[in-house]
C-alpha cells in the first residue's frame, strides 16, 4: 500500500471536517452558504483544528473573521516556536508575506484620491531607480500596472530590471514592481514606507499591531517559521527576517532612527554597513512593500473590513471609485474566473465574487485571506509552517462552505 504524505492526509481529514462543519449552514448546497451566516469557525472545526495542525505539521495558527463589515472573531492556536512552546496569542505577530501587497495598494489608492499620485502616469516621472535596465518598456510602466500585476517585470531579479512583456498586456506577478512603487511613494511623501503606512492606514484604521520594522518588542511577539516534519518538529530552519532584523538593530540604535522609519536608501546603506562586500537586492530588504509586513491576524481583518460594501466610511478612507477599482477584474489570470484587480486577486466562485490574497515568505510562513465584499465577510488565516497553505485553504473551506477554484488548481 502506498504511504500517504501529510498533505494528502490533511486533505482527507479536512474533507471530513468540512462535511460536519459546513453541513449545518449549507445542507442544500455547500458552495452557496446562507447570506446571513457568518464565517466564524464552528465549534466542530475549532475542536478538530489541533488534530489537523498535527497532521499538517503546523505549530501555530491565527484566525480572524470579519462579519457585517467588522472584526467579529479572532483566536490563536498552538505555539510560536516548537522548541520553547510559547503560545500563539491575540497579540502574536506573523509575517503577512505577499498579503502585504493589498495593504500597500490601499495606501497608494489614498495618494491617488489625494491627487498626489496619478495611477496612469509613468513611474519614471516620479522616481527612476538606479537598477533599471536598457528597456523602452520601462518608460511605460504605471502604478496601475504595478497594482494589477501587468508590468511585465519578473517577480524578483538579480540583474538590471527589464520587462518580459508589454506593460498592461498580460498578467505578470512582480515583487520588483511593488518595490519600485514603494520608491515612488517614499519620494512623494518624503518619508519611509513604514511612516507612510502608519500615517495613511495603520493609525486611522486602528491597526496598532502592524509594522514594517523590527525591534525588541516585535522580536518577542513574532512567531518562528517551521519546515515540514519530521525536521520541523525537532529543529528550527533559518529565520531570515529575524536574523536580518537582529543584525540591523544595532545600526538603528546608532542612527537613532527606528527601522520602521527607514527609507529605501536607509535600508540599502544599513545593509552595506552590515556587510561592505554585500550587494543589497530589493528582495533582501526588511522594509519591503511586497512582503515585509509584520502584524496580527485581527489587524489584517480590520484592513479587509475597509473593502466591504454597505458600511459607513470615515473621511480618511479611500472613496467609492478607488475601492471599486481594487475589486474590479482587470487582468485575467486563469480565464475569466480568476483575475487581478488593483492589489487583490479576484475569483468568481459559486457563491459569488471573492477578493483574496495568499502569501509565502521563505517557504515557512504561509498566509491566506478571503473576503466577500457584498456580504461584508472575510476570513484570515496566518500560519508559521511550510504546510500552512494547505491547512489555511481547508480552514477557509470548512468555515465558509465555499469551494474556491484557487484551491483546486
């Protein structure tokens, strides 16, 4: 008999959990849950979760739920570090990984609302990075291309930047493009990314546990990443964010400037001071708009709540046109069912349109957020292990009753 891996076992176990947890609210059609039902995990799912975590080899999970446009439920499970057994709590920080991108996109949309940034103006009109290659297409790339992932740029590059396709013509996921837009935003605002995000989003939205920096308090609150079992049950793999942050902290102290306030130039200079022989790359920067956000699951829920329909909006929030642009398909990813808006991935599910994003940092931090703007619901799952993506997808399926196409391909 063929031996089943942990991933396959997780799928089978989660399927049984889904059958029990979703049946109560979706007896007639699990793919179309009642519009009035919340996505708060059932008692059955919560009770089953420790076993699913063991099967997947995921030591720590944080889940948060938005209902009727507000944070409605959040809870931590397991441990931050398999060796110390420190528990995951409400204030535990996770690496949001690529789920950073929609958060940054929201701040960009605020600048567009304020007429400080034209989404359709070439980025070179605001800031021309030193690492651009000799490619005329680079002159055409705009902020809109960046947010919808149609720049034609690679995800990450070690050589001078050049496009692989005409900007605006096709889907091309790119972290490099987001860092270029980060440089533009810093130039417009005259401050580092962390201060921009704090001013434009974190403080007004009440996201007090969100940061692009690193300090002793963050180090104490943040989870450690874990590899797959059996190694992940006995030892920790390298922790790139933590290791880099700890090395940069003495430089921040000497400069009397917190890492969370560093500009791109501050970061590059610090990397060179740390290792004069190193050639800093955009992917290595700690303050990074493509994947550098550290936060709680409940803070991410507060952010996703801003995207919901039919809710009272504060004066500081982006306008209806900007919010709709973030949620409107622009670039097809896989046919008409999965596309990109501005910052978000969009899926036409059997239950209606969803906005979503996932993330993976260094293969040991896996995250997922899925939202339903029409019904004011969202669920966020942060994990600290290599198999976290499979577990997160099953948690979302069990809690929502929705078969997302993204989990099947």
